[in-house]
């Protein structure tokens, strides 16, 4: 049942520039300056990488939404050193060819586009190698298809290969984009490991010396460049490290570890599994049928060296066998027959179920013990005190050195109890809807934990000082899975890394010499992923222990700086006519089953067409902090294809913001019911983040150059700026502005924050970029002022 939000909450909470952004990749820009870049309709990419050589084929289709024939220039920023292999576009069945522009000509054309679009985010591609082609005629209300193939040598650093596809694009494309597909195929002479994208959630598959990564979506947001990493070696477990450090701040690191694909059965650790299944009355019907089918699948996937037991519980708990039995063919068939007879009846006795499950554990202590606990309710029989149950679970788990994995079904359960039962006992929690998908979800979950290859992982890093690592407990490494550790470091330099764990043949140690770099900003996704995990951990502490000034302050500081959506984040609330910060790319969320659009916009921007339903990303309890508003559009060639033009939203009041944040905080504290499950999913996603969350809240603080920039009086102000500094002012997108970029390209990330920025360019000197500054500045004076 969808509930209506108040008009204030549906208004634009954050008012940001978004009226006429240009595509940063694959621009098709009409020569008429009164017409904006054409709308990108579809975007398809095929890439093949053999060793370090990559060939990428791009097919794009653009829409002319005007009633007249257009001439346009197609621009595509190429990777450094890339060569064009083939280019084609079709107009009335005729094939046209393009040319690579001379560098200075390319810069001049691109600068003119940035000036027209007034989008600071586009300055990243200034000085890129450009491909250019003239396109004419583009028919009224027609589409133009463009194909491009280029080749280049991929980056290789610290034992990791990296393929990057630049995708920063027009905000409007997220609204009417029909489809986006990207497939990368890797071929290597050695085994591939640590195959991973930190920027996008991709389907990945490794088959020894070959690998495939793909993503396919409708209405896809092209807001961030796609990066894909992999390691090539023949080790049993591949370990690699990436680092990021800027300015005076401590650095951030990411450690990746994954086992080889070709582990043989005798290299897989035999395990002990206790399946604990809720058979209370509330499980009756489709949930029970699906649960029995899922359990049946899990039983058939047991290995020949495994031991297992089955415990069912309703008002009381009952074990199929007193002790675990070997997963022989006969025992598995007998267990499957037992499962078929299970019936749903009675209350929910979690206390007795836990005691009985651990009492059935038998066999060698060297074999990992996993308790898979599945329930759809809250404790109603026996000891129902949450703290007592948590103490019981930890006591039993510690005595048996077990891992406790929890599957919560539906919304009528105690999510705080289930979260803590798993997280403090070496496992994880998964929350399921309890519908027809339950069978596949449970089977998929079990498949992930069914083949341990390295148990009781321990990580030691010497040579640099590390701290704040996530996850706190590493657990086990499973076949087909990847360990991702993120943390902070001081004293950049050489480090020795040791990752150890137990195997069927005894303890093993994997060692790596790595560099924790200083003043290296290549892997800018690492700080964001670390912050997501840290905020998730802190919010979980608040959820369990309650608010404290220290916890709230740390959440607020991190969430504000990194634009993470929380009930404590300080959001920008701007009235129409005020100076506005930079565009923030559109994201869509679900809030209490109400789909609302999180795009941030200018007060005068034209409303946009409704986003496709499949593009909406439901993500939890904090989404009410954002309001709907601008849903597409812009002018000229980029106008929406369909959709009426509703009146602009009314400005939101600070009181409405505070009420939304208060409501979100209350939901965060919920222990039971739908809000509690939603909070558990949200916090679980944050605490285990391996990719950058595409949702970006526009907050009062942004990060650039390794420093905080606070939005004050219409400007983003560098924390290093002092009132006594000498200042020099230039107008955004003026000749002087682009001269600054030529002289100090290192300032790009700061200037990309918006049209009004104050940035320290050296001791006692502040560069002021504004919408009212001078367009021309003496070249000599500018060079002297900006000198490092």
C-alpha cells in the first residue's frame, strides 16, 4: 500500500544546478548554440582484453527532440594513447567517416561546450584526446546511430590490471535512456583472480584464464566512470592492494583476496553444517513449501567430506539425529525424506533451537562449523529476552568455534536480534521476502558458503601503520568469493602483507610486498567505500546502544563529507534565487514503498519525464530525506520525448527536513517489524559495501584535493582558506577560468565542485571562482598567483 507523502516532502529538498548539462562522453552537440546536446537513448559497449591490449566497440543512439533538421559535432574523449580502429555513422543508408582532432582544436571545441553547458563536472575531460566527426543531417524527431571502435593498452599497477570506460554523462540520459549494456571479456595466459568493479555492480564470471564482466540495465545512470580490476597469477589465493592518499590526511587502502577458480575437491575444506529451520505456524503455506524445497537443494549440495544435522523448531525444538552424520548418499536421501514430512505448527522457540543445534555438533574441530538459522518470527516461547538469547548464541558459538548465519523471512521478526546473532558470531544475515523467490535465494546463499578454501582468516600488515579496517572479523574465504578489506593508513611506504588461514593440509600463509602510496589519487573510490562501511558500523551501534554525542558526531561528520544518506546528515536547503552548489547526479529511491526522485535541481529547471520503473533502486529507511522534483528535460535537443510539464515544486521548509530526519531516526531504532527489517538491510548494505553507492546526497561539505570544502554563503570554501589570505577572483567558464585549468590542472577536482568555489592554491593565497568575477585576468599576474 503506497502512502502519500506531504507536498513538502515531495518538493525539491536540495536545489542544485542541472538545467543544461552536456554528455561528457559520446557528445553529439548541435552547431546551433541555442540547442543543447542531443539526448542519449541507448549506449552499448563490447570490450575484449587480451593480456594488456584492449579493443572497445561503442554503439550509441541519440534522439533529436526538435522539429527541425540539425547539424552536430560528435565528440568522444579517448583513453590516453588510444587509436581509432573504426568509426561509422549512418545517414540515409550512407556510411560516413570521422577524424581525430588536433589537440589544441579539440580543447577549443570542448571548452566552448563546457561554457555553454555551464557544468563544472565536465572540466575533467579538458585536455583529453578527442575524436571528432561532423554529423549532418539529423532528421527532426529522428534518431542518429554512431559506432566507434578503439584500441589501447590498459593500465597495470601493483600486480593489478585495470580497464576503465568513461561514462560521466548527461543527467537527462538517466530519464529516457532505453538501455545500457557493457560486456568486458578477458583472456590471459595465467589464472585470473580478484576480478572486481568498485564502481558498479556487475555480473562476473571467471573460468581459469578467461573472465567476463557484464552489466545490462534500462534507464541506467551514466554518472560515474566504470573501473574493472583483475589480478593475473597462478597462486592458489591472489592478494593485491590499492591505496589512496591526498594532502595531509591519512590514506585509505583496499585489500583484495580471492582463491583460484580451479580448486579440486580435496582442496575444499570439509565442513559441518547445522540446518535450523523455523516450523512455527506462521511458516504455514507457500513459505513452508519454498523453505522445504530450498533445504532439499542445500542437502543435495553437501560434499562427501561434510557432516550435517537438521533441527526444526516451533513451540519446541526437535533434532532429526542426536549428532551430525556424514553426507553419504544414504544419509542425504534419508534427510530429504525427513524434510518432506516437516509441518508448520506452534510458536517460535529460538532459545531451545539454538541450544539443540549446537548440541548436535560433532566431528573434528578442524572442520568449520556453520549454523544456518532460518526464521520468520520473533521469540515467543521459552526465554524471549533478546540479551539472554544473544549471550546464549555467543557462548555456544565460542565453545564450538562456529559461524552463525541467519536467514530472516518476511517482516514480522526481531531484526536487531537476528543481526546481532550473526554479526557477533562470525556470520551474516540475509532478509528474504518469503514469496516465490525464497527457494532460489536460500539456495543461492548456501552456494556462497558451501565451499570454504581458507578458514579463520588473519591479516597482518607491517611497515605502515594501519587502522579502522573493515570488516573487523575476516571469517572464511570461499571458492568463487572475494574478500574486500578497506581501512586507513599513516606513514606511506613499503609494507609486508600476510594473509593466513587453515586448509585441509594445515595452516597456509600468503605474503605480498605492497606500496601504500603517498600523494596518490588514482583510486578515488576507496575513501567513499571505507566511509560507507564506517557509517554503517556507527549507525548499527546507535541502533543497538542508543544515541550518544560521540557516535552522532562521527556519523554526521563522515556522512556529510562523503554525501552518505543518513538520518543525521546536514543537507543543503536552498530557497529559490540563492546561489546553488554543483549538479549532483540523479538517483531514485524507495521510501516506505513510495517511489520518489532524488534528483537535485535549479529552481528554474524544466521538469522532466518520469524515470522508468525498472531504474528505481529501493534502498531503505533514510530515503524520506530526499524529495522529488525535477525529472528530466533541459532545452532544445535534450528535451524529453514524452511527459507533461507539471508545475515546479514548492520550496521545502527546514522544519520539514528536520521532521523527515527525526522520523528516519525513529525507524532506525525499531527492533521489530517492517521498519526494523528495512533498517537491517540498509545497514547491512553499508557495512559490507564493495562498490560506491551511486546515491549521492548533496551536503554542506564536499571533499576535493583531500580537503573538506564547506558550503558557506553560496561558495564551497576550502578548509585551508584563511580570512587573511590574498585572493584573486575569476569568472566561472571565462577565459581566465580555463587559463587556471591550463596552469593548475591539479585544481580540477576543486573547481568541479561548482560555479562558486574558494580554493587555497598555496600558503596565504585563495583563488575565488564566482559567477560575477572578471572574465579576463592579466596572464602574468595569474601565473604568479598560481605558482606552486
